[in-house]
C-alpha cells in the first residue's frame, strides 16, 4: 500500500471543506432542530432518539460520499491510477479518509447529543461505538452506489444501495432495545463488527472493478 | 527490443468499428506518433496500449512490466487547489527545475492561485510539468500539444526528442511533425 496516496486523499478531502464540514453541519442542524419538534422533557423512550440518530447518520453519510469518485473521474486522476494498477488502493484510502473526516466526527456529534438526553454513559458509549462501526459500513455501501452511477448522476446508485443497509439498521435497533433492557450486546456487536470487516474488505474490490469498467 | 506487439487489433462499439485490423510493433526507445482523423480511434488505441480498454478482436502483447507515465485528454488537476498544491499532490517538489519550468510557462506568478482561475492553455502547461518530471521509461501522451502556444510546443518537442535519446519510449497522438526520426502509425477508423 502506498501511503502517499493516503496522504494525498486526506489532503484533497481536507481542502474541500464543504465536502466534509457540510455533512457534519447538516447533521448538527438536524439534531438541534429535532428536539424542537418533540418535548424532550416528556417520557419519550430513548429508542426514539437513538433510532432518529441511526437514520440521520445514514442519510448524512449518503450526502457526505456524494462526490467521492466523481471529481477524480472527471479530471482524469482515476485514469492515471488505473494505468498504474492503483485503483484498489485509492478506493480503500478514499473510504478510509471519508470515514475519518465524516463518519467519525458524525459519531462524536451524535454522542454529545445522546449524552444531553440523560441516557446513561454506558449506553451512550455503546451507541458511539455502534455509530463508528455502522458509519464505515454506510460509507462503503454509498461509495459502491456512487461508483455504480458515476456517469449517470448519483441518485440511482444510492437508491439501489439503501436496501442493503436496512439489515444494519435493524441490528442497530435491536442493539438499542437490548442495551436499554440491560441485556448482553456481545452477539449484536460481534455481528456488526463482522459485517464491517466483511464490507470493508470486500466492497473496495467491487468498487475498483466498477470504476475500471467506467474508464474503458 | 520489442515493447508492444499488436496483431490485427479491432475495436467495436455498438456495431460501429472504431479500429479495424491494426498491426504494429513498437520497440523500446522509440518515438511513435499515432495519427489519424478526428474520431479515427487514436485515443482508443492508446487506451488499449495502456490496458484501460480491451480490444474486441486481435492480440496485444505488452512486454513492459514497469509503471508508465500517462497523460490523457483530461489534465489531472484539482481546480480547488493552487498550482503549488497541485504539484505537491502529484509528488513534485518545488525545486529549481520545477520553478524554472513554471517560469518558462509563465505560471510562477500564479503559483498560489487556484487552478480553476487559469486558462485552458495554462492548465495544460501545468499538467505537462508532471510529464516533464517523469522518471518512468515509457511516456504515453494523448494530444499533448493541444492548447499550447508555439513556444511551449517547441519546448515540449525538444523535450520529447531529448528523452528518446535517453532511450525512453514515447507514444503520443498529435498532428505535429518532428525534426528527428520518429515512427508514425496511421489509423483510419
């Protein structure tokens, strides 16, 4: 693996501030405005807030990965990487960089929101861990969607990938219930970690294959 | 020593023949110009040579195992970054060689301006700096002279001829003639 590519990808995304600060700000705006529509002092079960966070992060990571490949595709950078057989590395690093600059900050913003809701620190910490893991899964799938629809606008590919993420949302929902009931989370957490490893090690290869076909 | 052997290469998209039974051999250290009318398949042939596109018929044997320097139609530049940053992400240092190149191309005074503010010709010159710095032994350039002023065209021609004398291989598409020996592959789509 060429670490220069990691540095370059990190630098490129960091300089396109709108691409990574934008989604985080949108997420912040959503979670600030959400309590305004709901009386947070009432006895609303915490599941509502946590489910709202899962769905919001899903949609915001979709927004954050919208330009993941299109910019490099349009200016010929992907072509250059493909010529030297570096597409897989680039895809892997792009996903990693988007996770670091978008996925993880989103998880921490959500964590602060959860803490403010009088949810125990233990459950909040588990939610943070779940968000960090699930955001990597979301970014992988949305990157796949963007790769699929690179020449045709991003909506179609993203719509195709959302159904694949519904099982992840179901697992997150089950985890929330188990955590609030004080049940063991080892099984659910292992499943989530397993899916993350599988997705993060398999999807970049599929994406690089798709990108190569776009470059032909 | 053979670099590329193409035997009866054809390429077809939706029943439209782009390339039709093309055969050639390119040796290491050659300067090769691929010429032909617009739409005759010059870019497609380059893409087949570098392995981005697969021919629909025929055989292409590539004896090269090293990295190649490829400059396509697109300029590999980031509009939201400055010239300095674009050079940096291409792994180029702002040493005296590159500063001289920027001076020669009248880009040095724009070094901290974003590339999006440069003209097409200026962007083309900037993208060529990567080629002029290349350490690879094989350079594949798609229409490298397009958008350049006369002075820059002469500079690039001299560079290419000098590189070939150092035993590098350059394959390019263009309508420009060269002073020294070069080989031409004429294609008619």
